[in-house]
């Protein structure tokens, strides 16, 4: 099992910045992918950004150039630096950790942290 604890959400004005953090603990494999997803009211959960343990990143088109994902493997922590925030970024942001065990994909989720961007 892997446990994820997120922090850093809050209320910010249009154009502002926030940094989210997520620390994983438990049975963590060396090769894994961590990422951030978000879910706005009335919408499905969507990918924001992911980063592999080797540093390969992937971003949703809607956040490219504004958000930066990074990680500290020694601390099992992933970060999401969010700049130039817009009201449409308002959502609950969920941390995700994925790893493979005996060809079976394992996916773990944090409890979510709320980000609200006021216009």
C-alpha cells in the first residue's frame, strides 16, 4: 500500500500562484509515476500533469506554460507549481501514484486539496 498526503491548496486571485505538494509513504517502488489530476464541480476528473521517476513529464494542454511538475525522489514528494492561475483552474486537485507489481498496475490517490481561483 502507498499513502499520499497533499498540501498547498487554497484561495488565490486571478493571475496568482500556488504550489501543491504530495508526499508518498509505504511500499514505494523505485520505478513509478506520480501526478496531479483535478476535478471541477460537475465535471469528470482530468489529468493535469505527470512525472516519472526518471523525470519524464506530461502536461494537459490547458496548463502547459503555466504549471510545472517536479519531484524529489529522495523525499518521495511531487510538486505542482501553478502560475498565472485562472478561474477555470478551480477544482479539487488529487495526487496520484502509479507503480507496477508483477505486471499489474497499481494506482493510489490522495484525499484531494481544493484550489479556488477568484476572478
